[in-house]
């Protein structure tokens, strides 16, 4: 459901492009910027806008993070969890209109990760 394009290693300030393919087959492309990199612990990014539309944080603020936690015997497994926070006037609308679609996309993305390992 999600494809992330990044040149080189993740680092704070680097721009990434995320292509999302939804259950109904629709595809969206968004531009994001990495805000936090804590190796082996978490990486976070912020939505910047769509290909032809920049959206300021006061209108739609986001915080999207992946958290990594070693579990099991001697850290031989990793638990990956994610969260996403929307803020600003448009954040309320995104949550109401797209919240379940976004949750479904993250769920399918996690299922895809599991199939690869």
C-alpha cells in the first residue's frame, strides 16, 4: 500500500516521497520531510503537501512515526509500531473523512512487511 522513495540514508531534513495505493485501487503521492532519526529506535516525518499543492503546518500539521523495539531472546525480533497525529483545522477533517482509510492502509502495509520476513 505504501512505497517510500528516498535518495541515500534517512536524515533529518531530507525530503521523501510516499506513494499510497488504497484498497479501492486509487493512488496518491505525497511529499514529506524527515523530522526525527534515532537509529534502531524511531524515525518520524511530516506531511508537506501534494505534488502541486504545499500545505502549511498551521492548516494541517502532522507527525508520523515508526518505532522500533527489540523483543524476544537477545533482541532477535523487532516490534514495529506506528502512530500518526493530525492537528490544525484541516487535521480534524482528515481524521473524520480519511481516518479509517489511513488506518486500513497502515494495516495492509504492516501485513506486507510481515510477508517479507
